[in-house]
């Protein structure tokens, strides 16, 4: 891919492979207590989720209710703020509750970190044995997704043309970059959407284009032996841009990584984009199952932008909702 004659971007390559060992049959007795627990848990979930088809997860509405209860018990000041958010912007409140529950279920130990009066980053995660990291949650509303993608927010039958939402995502990161500055640890921005097409728009292509900007197909008119190529002007590249000397330099270094989260009643589907030179690097070991796209080599030399994924065959990782307790 080439950007206005400045940068050439090659298709992503993988440098990590996941080797999956065969699952052996378990030996010995499982234990009556364990069987009883899972039998009761299965019955409870099937009863609650039969209409949603969310088994083995919890429905999003229950996640929000559990988040309210959790804050009321452990963080009463933040409980009041979240209750106000739930009334004024339910879409943003659902996103915040889902991301908190997702991080808590993974054992990242999130806590509200913003000041209810003055604001700040939403959560501070304190994982065992790793450096803490902050998480800010923002939403790309259903109306905004529909406007930029030309996909109606109400589900419909049939098909049609659509556009990716790269520029809208870029604008979200741009607007949040300053808020994420001045913290002595890595900071993640989670961009969440509940639009029914979000899983298609927040896919591997959407993540790659947010990193490098949308590509254009080029073909040299004066060379029959030349092949088609891809170019990009980096206009919507979230983490780097050309300077006046036509060098590719980092920007928005306050954001260590971006998570694209497509949210539905049953689960969160997550992909990540890593900053090549952030103020504080994010340890992807904190989210080992989440695929991240990144620049293969930094600094970028000779206007050649090469990207890679942290796992092969990247696609959004689904995490069923689990209530925060």
C-alpha cells in the first residue's frame, strides 16, 4: 500500500503461531461438588438466557445491573456517577460496564480511576505480577456507525454497499488522546459499538486500516511489467503521520493501544492496535487471547510500512459476558 507516494504498506505478516495441543481425556473422578456446581450453574443460565441464546454467558442487561450493584457496594461515589450516566447515555453506560466486567473476568483487577467530580481515565487495572495499566472507554454510537458506514442501525433483510468507519474511529482516538496523557503507566482506549454491524466493521481489516489509513489501489501507466500496488496517505493513521521533511513520525503517544470492541447481548468481540512508539508500552501478555496488529519495524525506513499480527489468522476474540462480583 502506498500513501501519496510517501509510504508503501505491505499486507500484514504473522510472526507468531499458536500451536494447539490435543486435549487428552481426563482421568479419575471429577468430584461430586464440581458436578453439582456446574449442573446448578447450567440450569440457572439456561433459564435466564433461553430467550437470548447467550449460554454460557450472562446477558448484557444483567452485566449492567451487576455493575451498578458492584459500584454501590465498593465505590459509592462512582455508583452515583454511573447511575447518572445510565440515565443520560445508556449506550455509553453499557459499554463501560461490559469492558469493566471483561477485564475483571480476565483477572486484570480493574478499579474506577476517574474522579467523579473532575473526570479522568475510567479504570486502572492492577494485574498480578505485571505493571498496572489504565483503560478509557468510549463509544462509537449506533447513529454514528450508521452515518459513516451507511448501514441502518435497525437490522434489515437484503444487502447493499457500505463503507468502513476508519475516519470515525480515528476521530475518537484523536479526541481522547489528551485525556490519556500524564499517567505513569500504559493506557488503553477501548472504542465500543453496539451497532449490529460492528462485528463486521471492527474486524481485522478495520484494525489494519486504523493503523495505516485506508489503502488505494495504484497501477503505473508507463510500465507494462509493473504490478498493482497499494498506497496510503496516512490521513487516518491513528499512531503515525508524515512530517514536513516527509519522514514518518509517531503521534498520539499518550495512547499505548486501541481496543475495538463490538458489543452485543451475549459477548464482547475484541481486536487491538498497538502504538509503535508510545509513551508507555502496553504488555500484550495482559490480554493474551486478543489479536493485536502492529508495525513490524520501527522506525519506518524508506517509506515502507510493514504490519503484522500477534497471532495467525486474526479475527475478533469473543468473550462471553460474566457478571462483575
